[in-house]
């Protein structure tokens, strides 16, 4: 019994250490830059800067089927699967377009441009320049799955409708945590707003 308690203590200590390491690492990760335009009860409107992403378009449908495949391909690129065998820093969040054919995207660190990025070894990886845009975001915790993403997509649409805020059909899922992080998980469903939508939103 004593050995069992010792083993459980070691496992618990290792778990806590891993979670603290993950939380500390998140603070140092470069993130998709934005400014909050206005906060509402359940969502907020943000103005995002023009940003460069690496992306891969996936033939699978849904978050569950697509997330693992897309992450593996893009992670392979930033961990050295490119013409220079160069490691590129991880950024946050990992983004996925919520379409029939989903696209996963990693933000490119600011020190790189499209011209200075090493070419990927896998041909399906593309560099994607996202223009400045205004988006609405709703946040939820825990582990994401297709049902939760759809639930919060509908909640965001209902909240925007209630406020009379127009939106496009370009929805995204943003995930902020590595798979091994259990505590304080953060996920978001995001939707692009029309370019002139910000004119009708007052602080």
C-alpha cells in the first residue's frame, strides 16, 4: 500500500509539473494580434491585424476527423520538415475554418515574411495572408469536439442576431492549448463580420 501511495504521489507531482510547464509556456507564445472593439455579455467584437499563416486544406469533414491530420502536417513543417530543416516557433491559437472542407492554420511568427519562410517539404502546405478583419468571438472551456463547436456557433449567431450585428458565413474554431494541457483550457468560435460592421458598433 505504501508503494502504491508513493507511485500515486509521483504521478500527481509529474502531472502538476507538466501543467505548470504548459501554462508557463503559453505565456511566452506569440499570439494572433487583436484589439477588443466592444465586450458583450457572452461574446466580444475584435479587430484583428493582417497576419500570415501556414495552412493545409483537408478533405475530411468535422473537427474530430480533421484536427489530428491537420495538426500533424503543420507541426511537421514547423518542427523542421522544410527545405532548411529549420524549427519555427509555435504560435497561438491553432485555427480551423468551419467549412465542409476544413482548413487548419498556424500563425507565422512576426519575424518571418512570405519570402523568408523556408519552403515546406509537403506540397499541400500553403502560405496564406489573412487581411485585417473584424470578428466576433465566443469563448468556452474544456475539451473541444464537433458537438461543442456547433453548440457555441449557434450561441454566437443567436447573440449577434439579438444585438442586430450582421455577420458572414466564415466561421472558425480557435484552440489555445496543447493536447496535454488539462487545466484552464480555452477555445473560441469566431465569425468574420462585414467590413463596415464596426461602424455600427459603439464602445
